[in-house]
C-alpha cells in the first residue's frame, strides 16, 4: 500500500514536470510568434535582409518551443517511457 502511494506521488511529480515543460514550450513558441523585432521590422519597412534575419530568429523560437511542447505532451501520454537511457 505504501509502495502504491509512493509511486502515485512520483507519477504526479512526473506529470507536473511534463506540464511545466509544455508551458515553457508554449511560451517560447508564442514569443516567437509575437516577436516584437520581427513585427516592428516588417511594419516599419526595414531592409529585407534585416526582416529575414528577424523572421528566421522568430522561426527558431517557434520550432524550439514546439519541440519542447511536443516532448511534454509525449511524456504525459506515455508515462512509462524511460527518461534516462544512460544506465548502460
């Protein structure tokens, strides 16, 4: 019985960690989407090269945030998946 309670609390901790990972990923992706440098450059008509640089920078934030978001989602959907594989 005690072992079940310990495992249940551990699972809740893992779920909490995965949800916080998802929030970080969503925040990064959202920041990339509303990046002020890109939108100011686009609206004010700065040089195309500068706008492309800011666009690629924003895209990197969106991609990295999306990867982190999907990783957290995967951790929630597959709670028994191994976390650390370096125990060889």
